[in-house]
C-alpha cells in the first residue's frame, strides 16, 4: 500500500498526527489548484477544506493511483462547480504561499514572478490551462487527466507539452527565464 494512502487510513481512524501530515502535504497545492480555477482565495480555502473532508468520508474501493491525484481530482471538480456559479473572472492577486524564510525583497520578487506565471497560465485557452493546472497543481498523472477530461492520454500529454512550451516562451519574454 502506498504510504500516503496509509496516512489517509490512519487519519480516518482519528489519528491527529496523520491528519496534520495530510493537511501539511496537500492543502497548499489544493488551494492553488482551486484558486487558479475560481480566482477567489476564499473559495480556494473552502474547496481545499471540502476536498479533505470528502477524502476522509469517501468510500474508496481501490488505491491504485496516487493520493495526490485522488485529492486533485476532487478539488478540480469542486472548483469547476464553484466557478460555474461565479459571474466574474477575478485576478490572481493575493495568492501568497506561506514561506517565512525569504527577505521582504525576495518575497516581492518571488510574488511578481508567480504573478507573471499565473497570468501566462490564465492567458492559455481553457483546454491547455486545465491540463496544466491538473498536472502541476492537482498532481494528476496523464492517465488521470485523460479520465477526468475524457480525452486520450496522448492528447493530455500533447496539451501539457504545448501549455508548458507556451508559458516558458512568455516567461522568457518577461525576463523570468533565460
């Protein structure tokens, strides 16, 4: 059994240290995934928490994939559902991943680089931004992306490749990458 699935099992049985371990390992990525889709920090927090709640309550018949992929799929579905209720598109300002080790200048530079990356992802068409978000923020495998979006695996790989290539070019134009 994958160790992450074992941690989930222990958390389900009431082990507080396993619960903390799950939250520490997965909550930041789940929030980022939900934020990319909804554009709302408050909605992202709610979706990440609801994802963990659903994972604890879910009746899982098999554990062949990764726990990160399982959680990412739940968060993706919840975020898409939430975004359907939202009328406006909100910018990605305010996403500040917790990291107290940087100086204020380092934090400002990192935040600006993240905003440029986020804008590059948002500028992609929907089919390319979805696969990129699922792959790198949702931690889904190509097979899992294929099943989630009902597209062939080759199409998922191709879309991720194109999306990364396009984002890389935009980051080069902005001087973030060489």
